[in-house]
């Protein structure tokens, strides 16, 4: 059965109870929140956007099997599915997470694709960043800026108007690269009618097969850089790069999902950390102490549960039943507190990234949108660089995440007071006033 997306804009907002624990619970399970303001979410086994669909907002599609997009989306398009055919036009950017992805239409901004198989038969007006097993760009494919792809096998037959950077096992080039081309692969083949207008730099254990006699044109210089003999060191650097990139992408995605239903809380947390840094750090330290205490309680509860089970099976069933009852009650509560503390610590880093990204963007241009995707990405990249500093980076990571976690607690408390005051008609206490 096909699921057709409605034309109406979702305007329902999330309502929070006047209770800090309830709000924190909702924040932790943000991934499962459906109500969204200014965006459209569609789920189903098979989702189809027909050519008649013209959607003026961002679209988030979660499909169990396949998604077909033949319409027009004015905002960004984020997809989680098994297979996606993008035959229409996305006026914003596209973030694709799928097993199979075919682009036959147009993406007016950048494309970020994570899939097993990627086929580019259409147009991307900006850059493409992809992680995949097979990357195929046909002769009809066009990337108007740069291409960055990490893949097992790449076949490039279209046109890249900027630079191209390709990391893969087997790479075949028979298209047009108007900028520089850099390849790192085990096997490289460049055949006619390939044209490389910039420089060609490739890293490979053996020399690339370049069919210059058959018509391949390279206007710049060609440089072959054989791999270094320290394979173990190179593999370690590559593993470190993959881990860091994966962590950055995971944090970026999680940050976007938090923004969907909790933008108000995220904005207030950023304000708290920027205006009341010391207080936020103190709140974060208290939070981590509660987190450590909860872990200890979990361990003790698990041990007492085993002891109670042994008493029930032995000569003291009454005492064992009492111990089992108490540990059964305490264990889930303490476990939930421990998990909540860990998630708060992780989200604290994302709040800090928003602040750093906002400072970077504000330094470039005076007026900027608060809590944008660009700010989040720039902030995460900057923090990843800082955290990589030996010893000092770990200290900054620890203090920054603690401060971000404390800012979240302060933001929840402040907004809950504001909601409570607005319902009762009272003025919030001065300590919870607007920063």
C-alpha cells in the first residue's frame, strides 16, 4: 500500500508538563517525538511523492522499504529508508541514509549520502559527500562543485565542475573533472573520453592505467605517490579518521533530531551556557555526581538482587523476598537515572557545539540564524579538532560536556517555570528570569 503525504503543514507543538523529570524524559526520547513545527514527517513501508506534490517545508521521510520522490520540495530532504529514487527536485539540501539510492532529478544544494549503492544520474548544484560501497556517476550526472566520496568501488562518467577526492578500492574515471583530481585506491583506471582540467594526484601501490593514447586528456600535472611502507601506522591513522568521522556524523544527526521538537529548550541551553557559564558548569558537576551515584546504586541493586535470589532459594525466604522487592524497585529507577546522566553528558557536547558554531558564523557575518545546521556542523568540527589535542583536549571535552549538561538542566528548569507562570498568571521568581 502506498502512503501519500498530505499538503497540510504540521503546526502542532509539543506541550510539556510543569515537571522537570517529565521534560527531561521527553528530551531523552527525542528520537521518538513526532509533533514538529515547520517540517513534515512521513513514515510508511512505501512512500510516494507524486509529480503533483509541491511541499514548501523541510521533509523527513522514514520508509521501511522504498521511497519514490517525483515532486518538488522547497526545503531540505532527509531520508531513512531501504531504497530511494529521487526523480523530482529538492530546492534545499538532501541527507540520505539508505541501502540503495538513485538520483535522477535535482538537488539544489549539497548532497550527503550514506548508502550501500549510490547512482548519480541527475544534478547536484553544490557539493557531494558520500560514504558507500558502490558509487556510480553516469554520463548524465552533474556535480557543480566538489565531490568527496569514500567507497569500495567508484565509476565516474559524469561531470564534476570542482575538485574531486576519491577514496576507494577500485576507481574508474571516464568523465570530466574540471578541477583537481585526487585518488587513493588499490586500482585506478582512467580511460577515454576522460578529461581532467586540473592536476591529477593519486596514491596507489601500483601505477594507474591512463589511456592517453586512446584520448584521455590531463591538462595539469600528474603525480603518483606510492603508499608508505609503514602500513600499520597508516591503517591506524585511517581507523582514527573513520572513528572520528563516524562520531561527528552521529553527533550531527542526533543534534538535528533534538532540534525538531526541542528547539526552544536547545536555544535556552545555548543562552545559559553563553551567559552563565560558571553556574552551568556547577550544575553539570552536580549532575555528574548524581550520575556516578546512580551507577553505584545500579551495581549495589544488582548485587542485592542476586543475594535476595539466593536467600529465597535457601533457608531465609522471607528476608530474600524483602531484598528482592527492594532491589526490583530501586534497580530500574537507578538504571534510568544512570542512562539519563550519560545522555545528558552527550547532549551537553552538542549544546557546546551550537555555541561554538554560532561564534564562528557570527564572526563571518553579523546576522545569522540561531541554531542552524551549519552552526552545528562547524561547531562539531571545531570541537573535534580541539578534543584531538593530547591531554588538554580531554580536559576541554570533559569541562565542555559538563557545562552543556548543566545548561540543559537550567534551561529545562527555567522554561518550566515560565510555562507554569504563564498558566497561573504569576511572575516567575527572579532567579528564573530572562537572561
